[in-house]
C-alpha cells in the first residue's frame, strides 16, 4: 500500500514537473504564429441556443451563411420530418447533426421571427473560417462623468477560443501528449512573452469621442485538455469612455443612452448564452446614485468584409433615466415655496407698502442667491432646459409680485379706496398663483413633448 502511494506521488510529481517544463518552453522557445489566421471547419456553421431548436449564431463563411438562415430562426423540420416536441431533445438531435463534422447534407424548414417559414437545403462541406471566439463581457463599474456628457465603464473581458492547429504544432515541437499542457500565465512579463508568439483576439473602438483605456492583461490559460471547449482563455480589464447620447432640454427629467462598440478583426465572435442583462442592470443600479438603468443589451455581431479579412462589432448598450428626486427636493420645491411666499403680499394690508416690498424683494433676492448655491449641480448648456425655464418663470413671477405691489398701492390711492385691501387683491390671490402653476405645467409639457400635440398623443398611446 505504501509502495502504491509512493508510486502515485512520484507520477503526480513527474507530471507536474513536465507541465512546468512545457510552460517554460512556451516562454522561451520560438513558435510564432501568424497574426492573421484561418482554420478549417467541417460543421454546418449553425450554433443552436441552449435547450432550444433555435439558431443562436451563424459562423462567418460557413455553408449556412450563404443561405437565408439567420439568428433567431426556429428549426421545425429536418429532412421533411418534424422534430421532437421536447425542445431539449430536439436541440440535442439537431446539434448532433449540425454542429459536428459528419459530412451529411440536410434539408431544413425554419420558422422566421416574423412568422414566415422557409425551406433550406444545406450542403455540409468543409470551409475556411476565422477562429470562433467566445467573448464574455463582465460588468464591474459604471460612472457618469463630465456633467453627464460621458460614461466611464470598467469591464473585465474573458476571451475563449480553440486552435487545434496550433496545439498540433506545439505537440510536435515540444513532444507532449493530450491533457499534458496546462499553463497559466499571470505575470505581466510572461503574458507579454506568450502573447507576442500567438494569435489572440484584439479589439478597438472607432466611435468618435470614445476610447479604450487602461488595458490590463490579467491571465492567460493555455491548455490541450480534451474536455475543455477552449485551448486559450485570455482575461483582461479595460476602461471604456463613451460619449453619451442625451436630450438635456428635459433636465432633470431626462434620460441618456450609450453604446460601446468593440471592433474585432479576423475573429468570429460569439457571446455566451448564459449572459444575463438583468444581472448587469441590477449591479449597475446598486452602484449608481443619480441614474437608474432602464435597459441593457449586448448585441453580437455585425459582420462586414475588411480587405482580405473581416471585422465584427459587438455593441454594449445602456439606457438610463435620471433620478430627479434630488432636484425636486433640493431645487424645484424650495424655489416653488419662495415664489408662493412672495404671493403672500396679497394678504398684507395695502397701506403697509414697506412690509409688502420686504417680502417680494426678499423672495426675489433669495431666489438669486439660491441659484448660485446649486449652480454646480446643473449642466452648463447653451439652451433652455425644463429646470432653466422653471427658474426663469420663478424670477418672473417673484418680480411680478413686486410690480403688482407697487401698482396696487398706486391704484388704491388713485381710486381713493378706504378698505384694508385693494379691491383687485382678492382676485390676484387666486389668479397669480394659478397662473404660475399653469405656466410651469405648460413649459414642462412643451419641452417634454416638443410643443406638439400629435407627438403628445403618440407618446401617451405608447
């Protein structure tokens, strides 16, 4: 028994030693791979959704890419026979035919998302394609900066791809067997050395005003494990700064949207089906205080020819709505209260001119001073927003109270009235506050709905 344990430990130590030696060889020896590679595939080019007979991805350059098949099509018949009613069983049967290298032509009937059906004859043949890369975008942090004009996104991106051709070359050069290579590189110097020798998926952004910063390679796994669906796994962290698309005219009831484009060249990108936008929304709303994420999408992949190669774009999108309670509580309500306070002059006897002027002018000066206090909390824009319009209307009505006070005093003596109040004050007590409230509501409606009744009816119907 002791001898068996000793032999087992010796074998394990020997295996670890050989594994470490292979990793050292990857670092030191030259096996440079071309930076623009194509691999031979033998499947149909159709990738199905998990547990569903629905097309999730069409490989670029595959036999399926030259047909009418598209992402979202549901396969309902195979070789003129209906597929299993059990979606899990149907997906398994279809994957066994479509996603394997069995050279077998098939006839499919698919149901398009628009409800139409189409019969497709698929000729399975080998094709040259770019490496399939699973790109997993892991959300870390989001920050709205530069007075809401930009968004700063912190992401961790995991890239997984299989390259059996390179594994074959490495096995011949270093003389290792299946499941013997399992190297993890974490030090920056080691990562740089290995990445200089292999092809790996790189991305950039060509959006105007956007930039990818602080790219940090965290880890690279190289393995020939036959049970793994990838030979290479590269983990990296980035900061992506994006120009926001927003309509500040509705501030503070505005919303903004942003799209981070990741442009991959000479790679066939696929997003993991396990990716869950609702989790990203929940994580983001736990971090953001001024904004609320209302929608998030990860769209993959727009393909287009680029010289002798191709490029694919992944769009990482957010829609956000501003949390306006802060502005309502700290700015709008205090200003509204100050203006309403200035209307109290209509309750003061007309002969007490000094007291009435003290109230109106005091309210107006307080408004001006208060405007300087919260000036840093609003965007610096060269057009009128809802908040700007409400502040200007508040100035107008606070100043109007002062003008009406003076006119009321003059009119009272001109008509030689004898009561405590001017005869018009009773009407003004109701008319002026209602005019103020109506003006605020009218400005909100006009800016929100572009001063268009038809636009209002359309928006409300939606």
